[in-house]
C-alpha cells in the first residue's frame, strides 16, 4: 500500500482512492450514493467499502446485490449498530492512501474525487471538510432541509458558507488521509457522541491539520420521517450539551436557540397558566399582581406559535403550501428534540458524565 501522494494531481501517477459508507436502514438512498461514486470522473476510479450494520429495510440485500455487479465494491457486515465501529472497520479495510467518507444519504458531484486529491496535495492535511447541502425530494424533506439551514433553526456553520479555505474546528471529516488516522488510533469507540471532535483534536494535538475546502460540496437527503428527524436531532443536541457542560467557553450562540425555546415556551405556558388560574380563582392584592405578571408569560409560547405560522407562510410563498406547512411543523420538532437533547447532555440527565469528551486545553 502506498500512502504517499504525487507532487501534483496532474501527474501520470495518481493516488488510489477508496470511498467508504456506513449503512443501516438506508435502502431508499444508498443506491443514488453508490451511483454518484461510480460516476466519478477520476481516471483511476474508486474502490468502495460499505460497512452494513443491523437493518430492517433490505439495505443488506441491496448492498450484496450491488457488490455482485461491481468487483470494486466490498461489503463488511457488522453486528453492532454503532456507526463509529463500522467506520473504523471500513478505514482499516481500505488499501488506499486517501479515503472519501460518503454518507449513504449523500451524492457526490462527478469531479469531487479530483478536487479532493488536488486539495490534499495542496494542504497536506489529515482531513478535509467541505460543504454539505440538504436537498429534499418531497415536501417534508424540503421543509426539513430549510429548517436545518434556516437562521431560526440550526443554521450551517459560518465557515461552511465562507469562500476561503483554511484550518477548521468543524467536527466532520469528508476526506481523510488513512495513514494519519490509523497512526492516531482511529475513532474512539467508547465515546457515545462527538467522536469526530475527539478524533480531530487528537490529530491537531499531533501537529496535523483539519482543513476546510469550500469547493468540496455534496448534497444529501435530509430525514424523510419524523422519527428519524427527532432521533437524530436529539442525539446531536445531546453531545453538544455534554460538550457545552464540559467546556462552557466553547458554546456557540446558535446552539443555544433550541434549549432556549424549550425552556421559554414550557415555562411560559406553565407559569402563564398558573397566573390565569389565579385570576380565575379571584386572586386579590399582591396575589392578583403576581397572577397578571405570570399570565403575561403566556406571550412567550403564543409569540412562538405565531412566529412558526408566519415563517411557514413565508416558506409556502417561496416553495409551495405543503412545504410551508411541513416547515411550520419541522422547525419546532427540530427545536424541541435538539433542545431536549442539549439539556439532557448539559445537565447529565442521560449519564453524560460517563462520556469521554476531548480536552481542548490539550488540543
């Protein structure tokens, strides 16, 4: 195996590249992902490794069928539902210097591999991070895509929208240098959440660089079911909360909106309802004043609901009525699932203290 890269990607000797995917219940999207890999304009083509975990939607059967048609596609079957275990096994099984990590819900543009190789030669980074753009195939997915990128949802990291390349702390790895990851010990399988943060911190501690490359842009299908949206958002919020608890100086304001919505609307409703009850019960004097003050807190959830309606109408005017209606539902689903996850992690309600989190003071 040769882990060295040519001095120039235009050289007659190009590095081999492997695309790895970790799949679970991804039957509806993995075919398009594999097709986008096969369509790469990279002269050498790509080897493909798919690590398949427990699934119930026929993902295993489809991947095995795809492997029977493509001799460059290898399948690893794991009994663990852990994505990081499947990821580590795929990295270990690869035999190329460069690895492109492909989400089974993503699609690569045809020149993605060429751009990735050029960027690796240019930056000599351990990993590259690019843009990811959600693109929905139906009204619900389009609404979720808008919620992911909306300023009142969880807007994309500002660096991803920037034009300039450079070092980044974004906890993602889209293109990785296999040898450097193996030397660093691969992803920590004992960490339940935020493994990429921890991995990238180890790489930076060893003097390696994680680089943002704006021309590396992939599209992906957002969650297509409410249960997938809420489950994934809760898990994301959970580790962000754990991280914020351990390192309060690292909090980002954009991540505080969902927990603020959760606390503000729930407390506003409960306290406002108690104030209303006090007035209905005939509170007098100081008790009446307090009841009116508490009643005023009902404005918080009311304003929130009105805001959702207004935002839904705005989206409907740009897209269509169904997308606008789903957006008005998807946004609070995102706020509450992400927000409850953040609070659970921050206050250690889910056993977050048992989670190993990277110490940025040593990174």
